[in-house]
């Protein structure tokens, strides 16, 4: 019997950035830039404790409310082709309890004088719909911030 807390979703996000593919890819590769545009709101925190952006590398981070970034996460990179794609997975937990596991593919394509960024995320929530909705909100807000940062 499947737990009612187990939920799955695949989300696809697309944005056009007014910057070259190399500039947009660099914004993903640089942890300081990523933390700046990746924080989804002014009340949220996104803090990297360890960064290793390379194939086989792992980032460790904390996120959540600015006053209490109670969520811990690990991103593992499986495939990185500069200026083309990033394939990674992520596990988010709190107090030793896994909440969300995802597999992401991010692609970068020239679009006129800018760049089309497409992020496809396959999500597994172990705690119901709330984590899926949070992931969707977070990705949309972060990518909107990226577009603003690339202007």
C-alpha cells in the first residue's frame, strides 16, 4: 500500500534571459551568484555550506525562513556540459527526516541575443503536496530573479 504522503510531479520551467548563454551558465556555476538569485523571497534564506560544482561534485546548503533556515539539502551533479546543460539531483530534509527528492535537467539555448533556460524537475515528496507546491514556488521565484539579474 502506498503512503498518502508519497507524491510525484514533473515540472517544466522556461525563462528567457537577456544575456549570453555563457553569462547565464556562469550564473548557475558561481555559488555566490546562485545564492543571490536563487533565494526565492526577501523573507527566505539560501546558504551554501559546501560547494563543489563539477561532475560528481556535491553542494550542501540550508534554506527556509531567513530567521530559521531549518531545511538542509544536498545537490549532486551528474552531468555538466558548459553552456549546454546541468543534470543534478537534490535531497531536502529537516531534523534527519527526508522531505523531498528531485532530479533536474537544466538546459541553455541561444534565443535571439539572449538565452532560453529550461529546467525540468522530477519531484518525489515524502510529505505530501506541500513540498511539491513549495518546490514549484521556489523554482518560479528563483528563475524570475535570474531573469532580473541578467538584465
